[in-house]
C-alpha cells in the first residue's frame, strides 16, 4: 500500500485528538502455534492494532504459565489465532486453555460479572490435508460451548490456507475485526479506514508494497537502524546457539546416520531453560547451492540487497538476497496457488507455459498429477517455466511475497540441564532422504540435512517448547515404562540423565524399564550408554528388538513385553 504523507499527517492528528483516546476495554490476543508461523501473524496483527486499542503483546495459548482466569477477568475481547498439527489436532498445550473454559465458574467475582465477553478465532492450515484447519475449528467449537458465561463469537470461524492466499485471508479477518470494533465503538470511522489501509487488504499482496534493489555498496551505507541481525530477526526465536559437536550414532551408514548434536547457547545462561521431555525448535538454512542457482535464474549474483517498503511481516526492511533465499524463504516448498497465480501466470511469456499454468490452476486433478510427476518446488520453478527468467524488480517482489517462510523444526531434547550445563543441550536427529516425482529424484530433509552438513560453530536460532504432558513423574520412586524406536529414544535420554543426577544427590529412584526397537545392531543408538545406565542402577532393564538383523529372528518392540 502507499501510506503517503497526507495519510501519515491524518493519522498523527487522530492520535493526538481527544476522539482518538484508546478504548478502556482491553483486547486479548492469543495464539496457538506449533511451528511459529501463526505466532508471526499474531505479531503482525498486534503491530496493526496496538496504537488504537488497549492491547498487550500476543500471549502463547499453549504456555502452562498463562493465568487464564486473570485474562478472562481483565479483558472484554479475545482474538485467537490457532494452527493445526498432526492429524488435525490443536497445538500441544492448548488443552490447558480448553480445560479452563470447560470448568464451571466458581469464582464469586466472575459469577457476578454480567459483562459479555466476545471472541473470534482464525484457523491456520494447509488444504493439502483432509482435516484443514481442524485445530482452529475445534477451539472455536469449545469456546462457543464453554461453561464460562457470556462468551459470544464476534463472527463465524475464519480460515487461512497456507497453499492459497494465506496473507489475503489474514487481511480479510483483520477487516472483520475492525468492522466489529467500530460497531462496538472501540474505534471511529476515520481510524477504521486508516487501519484498513495499514492492513493492506487484497489477494495480490505484492501490489501493496514497493521493492528497491541495492548494490552491495549502497546497502552498506544504509541507515544502521535499517539493518538487522538476520539470524534472530528472520525468525520468532530470541535465542542463538552454536553447534559445538556432531557425533554419528550408526556404525554402518555415516551418510544417513542418526546423529547426536550438541549445542551451546550464547550468553550467560544460568537458569535452566528446559526440562526433560521438552522440545527445542531449530531454524534451518537451505544449501547455498540451491539459493545460488535460483538467484542466477533470476539474473542476480546474490550480493544485491532489497529494500521493501512498508515492511513485510517478519521480514527485515533491508535484506541481502543470499540471506533471503537461504535463511528466510523456503525454496523447497511446492508452489502454492497464490504463487502460481502471482508469479507464473503473471510473468511467464511463453504461450505454452501460460496454457499449462492455467490448466494447473483450474483443475485440481491435473495439478495433483503434475506435482506428483514433476516433484516441482519453488527453487526449480525456472526449469519448468524457463520464460520466467528475467531480471525485473516486479518478478522478484512477487516471488518474495508469495514464497512461504522457512519454518523451524521441533526436536525432542536428549539432555538434562541438571546433569549438564544450563547453556548446553543435545538433540538426536536422523538424516532424512526421500524420493519425489516420477523420476524418483532424491531429496533431503531440509533441517536434518542442514544439521548434518553445516560447519561446527554455525549459529542457529532456537527456542524451547514445554511438553507439559510428557514428563517424568513428580515422585522419583514411581515406576516408569519407556518404549521407543529409532530416534524416538531422544527424550528418554533426557530422562535417564535426570535420573542419574537424582541418584548422584542420593534421591531414591523407582524402577525404569526401557524397550527399544531398531533395524540392526549397527543402528542401536546409545547402546553402550544404556548398558552403563543399567550397571549404575539408573535403568532397571534395557531390552532391544531388531527387525532386520541377520541370523536373528525378526522382532518388534511390542513383542519384548509379551
């Protein structure tokens, strides 16, 4: 959008006038995010609304530390943005919020509060999955049927499809919110108009932005405030860690071996940031070769930088192209319908290519067949549509605004802060390789390949996620049974490390049985460590089932307890 000087002056007058006072009715913005993308959109919405409404920073719905009773008492309006994970479930931790709203009110103060509370829910997901946005739908249903009195929906449940106009869907949801807030008197018509313009409504997101290409020298002399730390600013993470050790756990195949990776957090970390059973999210990088090929197809060297105005959500104002295509945007993603429309159909010059993309766009069956046969990704789009190759700012802007962000990957932690330093953590990762397309071309998992090939001391963005329902029992003498296969043993290593620490300070331990399954003895991760834990009394029993070991009958984990 073009937020010109006249509009800016009008906004200044509104903010300074008596009519523009912030409403006393508090708005609460909650998000339930598995990968961080929904959290990004929540921050985007917060930046739009925060100057006009009494609004705190977005709150993680999945955090066990949130005081929902206090939020319900102090807020009149609730905006919930929720992703969908697994086979259509809401993100881990959301159940604590659901349990709260399903409990009858027993607090006298809340019972006597006759004021109506309003809520809205925006669900995020991918239409490639059968249970599209099911997590958000379930949250909307549960809140609508809540035993808490007077929780009324502002309007119907809304969805945002990662594969088809996610940004436009978010914009339309924001307009719905602004319409509702205007009807309720929280904002006036002038502010409503300004915020709608600030939101940049429409399916063609790129049309609201301008892009300027800068040489390496021009970018160097930009204002310092326009330059940001890409490692941390390109993600939602606020912690930086360095990979200090990589140990292959398999004895037979180093290329696809499971790995134990040790990281050290930057800074003076004294208090534990995670507990046994928790997860860490790591922001990957794409191979430099992938980015270079893509930039060459566009006609760039990678030394150029782009300045986008106004700022795109979660994208630095000034960013180097090489950084953009290795750390921020996901070139390994399949082209979405929005990408095909705003990039391929718009910029391809070949008649045959235009005909092909129109067929793909209008026929779901043909599109699925084409994607299945070619294994096409955004990174190799120029190989399939060569007439796109052109060095234009318009094409680059459309690519940037329609390519999804690289998402952080979650891993179970394989260490305990009690046994190691608070600044050190381990994860266990299996390098992923898969085949794609009719030619069965080999592809590597984005994050596992990055972790397997990056240099030691590489800095990565991380954050920790609580796994409240996957913990050691509070009573250390409670017996525990553990079942795992392959890299699924990762969280149990944090368990036995914590038990080792407890024993070192003379805490009594209950029995702990670990049943593990893998293909062969060569793939028995942490075999020696587990045997040592049995000798030291940390594990009571350690049993292994091999499904592909020569000269040994095939056996699976479930058979170990029969």
